[in-house]
C-alpha cells in the first residue's frame, strides 16, 4: 500500500471523527436549547398564573431591604435610590457599579462593571459628557451576570439570573437566589479590576467576544481602551485603539474630531 493511500485514509478517518464530534455537539446544543426553552415557558406560566406584579415603589423598598446591605458589604456604598449601586472612585479613577435592568415579561436582571472618572461618553451628535458624580454614574466597562450572558450568547430565552416581578414572593426568592450565586463573583471581579492595567487586561481578554458589548453601541471596547491608555500617558496606544473604534463607523466627523482632540491633550 502506498504512503499516499495511507495518508489519505488517515485524513478521511480524522474528517469523519470531526464530523461525528460536530454532530454530537449540535445535537447536545439543540437538546440544551429545548430544555432551556421549556424552563422559560414553565417560569412564565407560573408567573402569569400567580400574577400580582411588584410595581416600582415596592421594588425599591425591597431593593433597599435586601440588595443595598449586601452591596455595601462588597464596597458599593452609594445607591441612587433606584437601579444603580456604586463605590466611590478609587485613586486610579475607577468606580465599581451594579445596575438593575428591566426585562420584558415581568422580569429583570443585573449588569455590572466599571465607570472611569476621566472617560467621556457621547451625547447626541456633537457633545461629550463625563460621569464624575454619583448622579451621572454610568457603566463604561460593561458585563452581565453569567445567567443573562449565557442566555444572550446562546440565543435562549431561559435566564438563570432573571429576577421575577410577577409577585412579591417570587421577586424576593429570585433576588435571594441571585445574591447567593453572584455576590462572591461580583466581589472577585471588582477586586481584580481595581486599577487601569487590570481593566486593560480585562478588555483585551474580551475583545474577541463582541457580544460582551451589549448595551454599548456608541462606546466600544476599543474606545474604552483608548482612554485607559491615555490615563497611562501612552498616547500612541490610545490613538491606535481609537482608530480601531473608528473602523466600526459609529461616529460622525464632529465626534471623531472631539475624541482625537481629547486623546492628544
């Protein structure tokens, strides 16, 4: 038997094994999606059957009772009285933030991340605004709780970290579950993103995952990197990353000129 035949046979076997493995993964993913969809349907059915929606004022009372004390334990000493909890800016101009987000279908979930003292965001077509006060706090480096992120990445409706507002009992129990599961994760993430270099590493690690930019269609990961490098007085890197941001064609010429002026100062 010739070497060519042997090599060809081995290649065919390898390709067949790869095909089988891909098929198994596709079947597994489909089963996972079906199970998740069934969980979501059951969840929504139960909520509708026992519907007595928790409205805003009651939500805020329960947030004050259950969430604020737990967030204070991990350094989020400031609450805006509604949906945002945050720390003070540290010496490197980094503020840790958690935000409650309202979702469709009597529910919500939480995002988290960092706000940067010297980083503007874009307002309208001609203006940059900063977020230096408690009132103006905004998440720049944005993440979602794992259950919500998984739901988003895999395009499935079931979200393990979904808060139910269908009735007070469900609201309280889902908040409890989320706190137990996520407070340690949040605390660890905040500890590991306290300085500018930590945040640069976090952003670069997530560059290949464009879906991590959900909710940030005007400032991208590249945009954030450019301003963080400016903080390090590395203007060359700052301009490199803002050019990468501009490649996404998110800004008009007025905003581009404003950004370039800010980064070159």
